[in-house]
């Protein structure tokens, strides 16, 4: 079978493409290149430049490439932007998904894997977030991911598609320099950018009810995210048509913002410069969001392999490849 990976030229998508190929799966990439880079698509992998809002191009792609499974990663994912542009986020993330699912149903695609997010939980009051923790997103981005899960499950039941929703936690790291994250929206690259500018990183709030007062998050290496997709894609072939699987993709271990910044300073050699400044809390930041990884181990036999140090070291290598002066 051939898997169509939407958003396959993006940071996470390119890692999924790489992992699927290494696992012996046939893949094709569909990406609008709004944030993706075609150089990330390996030679020999069919590539279609297009939007998931284009039903005609989707139909022809699914038919021409004989697609039998879809891994849907294409989405807008900046929380702050989603607050400012909710209509845009609902169009891209929900209407785009609906258009893709309709094309998939019409083409007889029977396996559909959806990239969801821990943002569906909002501000959970739990030491470990399980898949049964109530979902209460606090921003339009999280809302679109939760609505997407509902839509995927409903379409799967109605059209006999076997589906899975993977709820990512905080993604970092890189498998290769050319696949590194080029955005500066997550903690690790944001700290890299500050260090490169000779400025101090910023901690938003140091009075949370955590061990060091800063927020605690479950950081997961992008290579582990990719391997989880392989495990989920293969598991779909053994499940009943119309059935759904929803799992967290995390390590089940928390790292505080202050701990991560200190680790970044150590790995990069910018230790003293990495001493952070403290700013007021940001609205909507929960004190602790750490995944329970029990269900994904039980259902997929999958466990994360990389620790926080490996994430930072690989991300730093990719950053320096693009910014040689950072090593100075």
C-alpha cells in the first residue's frame, strides 16, 4: 500500500516520511509549502504541491498515486496566531480535514492517521494526563484539533475507515540537520535564538505550584514522534474497519522550563548566558502537562527512546548547520 503524508515537507512530516521509508513503507507527500520545504522530501518520493482545501487535486492525487492510507499532519499550529485568526485556523484545520476526509471516503481509502495535540486537554488538573482526562481546550488551535478528532472518528465509523488520533506533547530535536525545525515558536529554538543574539532567555512565570516554580512539560523527540506514526500505521491494518485508536505520544516524564533552559546552556556551551529572566505568566499556561504513556505502550508496543539531552543536542546541531556563527 501507499501512504499519502500531508504536510510531509514540514518539520514533523519530513521525519515521518523518513521513518516510514526506513520501515519499508511506500509514501507520497502532499504539502502546500506554506511552512514546508521541498528539499526535505527525499528523491524518488512522489510530491504534490497543493492545499487540503482543494478537493479536485486531492481526488486526482488519491487516484493517480493509488493511495490506500493517509497520515494527515498538514495544519496550522501557532497558538497565539490561532487566537488572533480563529476563522483562518478553523478553515485550514477543520474545513481542510473535512475536504480531505471526503476525498478519502470517495476514493475508498481505508486507513487514516490524524495528527492531534495535547492542546486538546487545555489546562488539565492531573499529575499525568491520560487519554480519559477531560478535553477542554483553551485556544482555537486546541479546539480545531479536538474537532478534528471528532470528525475523524465519525467519518471512520460512517465510511469503514480504520482511524487513529495521535496526541503529541512538546516536540523537539532532529534526526538530521536538513530536517531540523526552522521555526522559532517552541521553547528550544526560542532559547537558541536568544543565545545567538546574546540575550537572556525568558521564563514566563516562576510562581507555579511546581518544584522550581516554572511550568513542567513532557518533551518528546521528533524521531520518537515519527516512530510512533510507523507503529500506529501498521496497527491500523490489524484493527476492525470503522474502529478508532486515540493515544498520547509522550515520554511520561516532566521537565520544567527552568531545567530545560539550564540543559540547553550546558549542551550549547552557553551556560552562564542561559540564566533566564523572569516575566509575568502568560494567560492559559497550565502549571504541568505530562503524558501518561501507558496506553500507547499497551496498544502499539511503542516507547520513546530519546531523553531531553538527546533532543537538545540534535536540535542544536541542526540550528548550527543553519547558523554557523552560533558555535562561536
